[in-house]
C-alpha cells in the first residue's frame, strides 16, 4: 500500500489502535472513510487496513460496536475479515486484514470495464452482501462505494 501525504491526520504513525496494531501511515481518504496502513505489534510481516469513520455520539457508537461484533463472525471470500474495532474521540476504528488488490475506484479511473468483468464483479459483490444479509440479525454494509470494493 502506498502511503499518502497528509497534513492533519486523525491517526499518526507509531500510534496504537485496538491495543495490538501500530499505524504506519495515511493511505487514502476521499469518498469513503479515512484509511491507514498498519501492522500488528508482534509482526513486521502481517499488514492491516485501518478505517476511521466519524462516530461521535453514544447511539452511533453503540450501533457501531454491535455491528462490528456481528461482522467479525461473517466469513466470505469477498469480504475482508474484521480483526479488531474500537470507538475513540476521532471516530469508529475498524482493523481488517489488508487486501492486496486494486480498488474499483482506482480501476475505473483507467477506463471502462469489460462486460465480462462487470458481470463477475456484480456477482461477487452480491454474494458478499448476501453473506452479510444472511447473518442473524441481518447486517447492512452501509458504505458500499467504489473505494471499498477491491479486486484483482
């Protein structure tokens, strides 16, 4: 993951989140949550993605914590596993296994996708959403956008 320059980051390199993860740097912002690269304190090899979403009131924080506890139990090949989460003054923090793939947003900036790729991508996203909706109680992704969809 290429780290981006940031003048006022919410999280800074070296800062620990969710007890066991160290921020390495800011990766991207824009139409989705702020995204940071991180590593586990016990490993220089394992890489993780940290997302920060504004979450400054008690009802929203409570809903986030309940949702992430359920999300940790959902497994699907097209979903990046949630490994840790917490709420801080900067917002709701989610740590996920890093997916070494291109985002749909970045790919679309290079030009249109083939019909076959669009068909495959729609099936993959639908299957991932189906896994979330099949969880009990059912879950809604809530942030489905090109910046949050990755593929090879």
